[in-house]
C-alpha cells in the first residue's frame, strides 16, 4: 500500500532490500496502521519519498526512487482526489472538489450530446514528481482548457504507453455521490470505510507476483487470484504473507 516494492535485483539489490525491510518499510507500515483510512494512502507515499530524499546517498536514492516509481499506485489520480477531499486543510479539499466538479460538468456535456461519458480507464501508474513539496503535487495534472484533465503514465512503461495522455475520470468511490455531497466535502472532510493497507492487499500482491513470475496469461492470473481469495478462509489466523504462504502448503 505504501508504494515501495522490491523491484531491484542483483547483489546491490540485496543491500537495498535490507534497507527497505528495515528503516523504510517498518516506518511506513507503522504510519499506515496509525492513519489507516484510504484517504491517507497518497500522503504515506509522499512521506516515504521525503524520507528517502533526506536520508540516503545519491546512488541509493536513485535505486529506491526507481522502485517507488514502479510501485507508486497511490500516486494515481483517483487516490489523489480521494486524499485531497479528505485532507485536514480546507484549501486542499477545495482544490480536489473543484477538479471533481469540472469533470462532472464535462460528463454532463457528453450526456447532453447523447454520448456516454468516460467512466472506466486503464489503471496506469503515473509519472511521479519526486521533487514535489506536497502530496497533491506528486503528479502533473494536464488541463486542456475545456474541462478535460489528463496525466502522464510512468516512464517505466513501454514507449507507446508513455506517449499517451490518460484522461482522469471520477473515482469509483465518488461516482454515486450527488453534486451537493461533493461540494459538502469542502466543509466536512471525506472519511471512508476502507483501509489504505490490509492483509487482503498483501495476499493480493503475493498471488499477483506469483502469477506474473509464472508468466501466466491475464485470465490465468485472475483465476489464481480468485482461487486464493476463495481459499483464504482455510488459514484465517495468518497475519503475514509469509505465514499465509506457509500455512497454505
């Protein structure tokens, strides 16, 4: 959930892996337990980036931030909007609400033209600005001047994907909210019933990693993930990925 992943190999990767499991991973996991609501996810990622910037040499910093870029899912615009609307700062909430209202206005224009507004989008990790001064500035949001917002996919993707501009849509969590409810978040911060990190998330990461390493097709990856979800009740006492793996043998 924090954004750190072990995407580094080789002898140097072992050193970095130890660093991640120690000073960074423990710190971020503790923060996620203390501020566990979904709205805190992007801020945890931002704090992680700040910690890396301030505490590591240039070489190690470069390797660590590369790993963060590959796994920085909480930098996605949907997560960012949710976080902004739940922020303690009213000015940040207002900026998030303003973006959502503009997207809603554009969606209404589609409906008036008899067209269905864009709802679903391919989930791509955005290019992260590691020099950002605030979590809401971690990605570059492109506004075309007529109501559309876009973001740039990460440079870790293939060239044909990196060149695309991905349109930002309404986060699924807010899709059924009325306009009045959206505006109301300026006065009262959004609070969700979802955790920013959890044991099911760890299990999902593990099964996806195993499926990918086995070079499975997308359908087989999905099937393995669903089977793991159906079978997890057999080991309800497992509290970590390692225990879950051991007890499943």
